């Protein structure tokens, strides 16, 4: 089939642009971050996300709220910036613009937002406030003080976000963040009624049984974005390689995923696991950690960090909202369903399962390298979020240069024995990291090529819009009209 060879070439070229090694160690600056409240509160949020096992959708929103709350409090102590909620109504005189006042106002804003978002983790946040020398019980709303500015900034933002369509309070349907759209899958785990639509999978429960997947937060495309007019503003065109309209294209894209599965290398497996691994906040958490590296690399001030994290967190959140709009709109099939449907009772060459390598297997029993995430395929969240994040960091730093390395230790795989040796990934640019994050979903067996490519296009559009919107607040100027073909 004519599309099989090009996809292998594309994968090989992309991987070769990133260094893999067994002896290089990550070179991370060691600047003491103890006094930087932006980093401290972001790390507290990541710890809370890990402790509560919060999913990627809710995590991205939480990080956006945290950093917007801190930004709004900080803006009162910047002569040019304005709050996203209150404009310049909290602006303090020049004599009060001090690092101590900024730290205090931002910490109270961070504390209030995180307690609201992760109430079970309140002791963790109380401890950080105490460590910083602040009283977590001080709920003053006197906006002539840093405490009051922080509390009021957080309260105003939270009042808005409680009505943003996320259903955080469970007032649109019982249960925090529960779906209120009435989504029901067309297919069941055992019956494919429409091979173009998403099928929930049966996932081992670790006790000899199975649990049925449910579409994770199908309403998330309805959440009010930061910069977009709605989650559907940049909705991509429908997928074209459907069995109904283009059966040959449908088969070709499935074969591409099979080819990638059959040719998985230890490096590709490690990459898939890294981008889907044990980092709290999923993709948003990974790019949050990347931003912390940039902060240390470039010796950021507090002002630098709040501007960067404000833009980045909202870019990741808006990209996820836009992605979920497309996922819900098209409800498109995942490779695991398409491959099993097309190649049932046929011998195909593919990864045979943990520690089995590449084998001839019954296509009806094919499994991806990683269990497929519980939501439709089109478009890929990893592609859209990573592309948006890379764009924003490139704009903020004025360069695509990254220089981040991470090592996957020998024997660290959670899927099978391996890797045999340490594997180090070094990304010279933000764009390289984003591209590798996108490709990791092909190696995982989660996405078709179009899902990745249209995800990247969507992420670029979101990144441009969020960057302009964030700068309109930071620089107190209206954002330019967005040009969709950029």
C-alpha cells in the first residue's frame, strides 16, 4: 500500500533529530527556587494533582486557574499589567510595588484557588503558607493590603470559573466535573455498530476482571476558554479517512499504525511511556515542568515567571478545551478498534505484547503498546497541547532553544522488561519536544497520522490566540485580530 513506506520514513527521520544515549545525564540548572512563589505553588499543585489522581482535563484547568489567580494578584503591583477579572481597580501605588508584597498577594491567591480546587489537600497548602510565613486562616478582603488583594483576586476568578461549564460544583449534573451532555457511545466494548465511531474498551482491573471505559469528561469542549471565543472556534474539518467515505484511506491509516507497532524500538517505547507516564497533570504537567526548567535556565525573576506561567497554563487549558470539542463533535474511532475490525482473523505483523517482541498475530487480538486513553481519537491532545505550549514558550523566550534532557533508567518500563540500558532524550528546541510528544502517541498505538497532524494545526492556532490575549493583559493593550491561517 503506497502510504506504508512514507510513514516509516517520517518516523525514522523525526526520531533521528533527537539524541538518544546511555551515558549523557540531564543538565539542569540548580538555581535555588526556594524563594520563588510561582514555582513553589505550581509544584504544590502538581503534588495535589498526583495525590488526587486528577485527570488531564481537570488538571489543565486547575493549573490555568492557579496561575491566572496569581497573575491577577501580581498585576496590582505592576504599573502596566491589568487583572483578567478586575482590570486595574486593585492597582497599588508605586511605593507599594515590592517583592514582599507581590509574594504575599500571589501566595494568598494561590492558596485560595488551590483549596477550592483540591479541598482534600488543604493541609498541604496550609503547610506551604506557614513555611512562607503567612497565615492561611487570614481571609481579609481589604484590597489595600497584599492579603486582601490575593483573596479578592482568587474569589473573583473562582466565582467566574464556578460557572464556566466544567461542572466543578456538580450543579449541572450530580458529581464534580461530571458530564451533563448525555453522551452515550454508539459502540459497546463487545459490539461495533459503527466502525467510524469511538468504542469504549474493557480494561483489566488488576483483580482478574475488567472495567468498561467511559468517555472522560465529554462536556469539556463546552468549558469557557481563556482566549478563544468558544471551544469550537478553531474546530478542524471532519476526519476524511472514514470507512463510510474513504474505505481505502481508513485501511491505510490503520496499516500505518500496525507498521509502527511492528517496528517499535526501545527508544520509541521509552518515549511513549515518558509522555504518558507518571507525571501529574499529564501533558499540562510535563510542560509545566519544562517551564520550570526554562525559569532556572534563564535565571527568571518572579515577574518573569508569573508572565510565563500565566500564558503557558492558559494555552494548555485552551488547547485541551478545543481538542475536546473536536473529540466530542466527531466521536472518531481509535486505532485499536479499527485494526481489530479490519484485520480480525487475519495474520498481521505487530508488537505481540509485553516481552514478546514483533510477531505474527491475529489482527482481532491486536493491542497498542499502551492502553488506549478513554476518549475519541480525533484530534490528538498531545499534539495540540504540545504545539500550543511550544509556541508560547518560543514567543516568551524569544527563541526556540530548549536544551532539556531526561533519562529513562534501565528497567524502568511499566509495560515490559527494559529498557536494557538508560535512554536519554535531549530536545534542542521546544519544537522538537512538541514533535516528539506528538509522535509518542503513534508509538503508543493511540492515534492515526491525521489525528496528530490536525492536532498540531489546532494547537498552533490556540497558541497564537492565547499568546496575544495574555499579552493584552500584561501589556495593557487589546489583542490583534487572530488570523486563522498562521
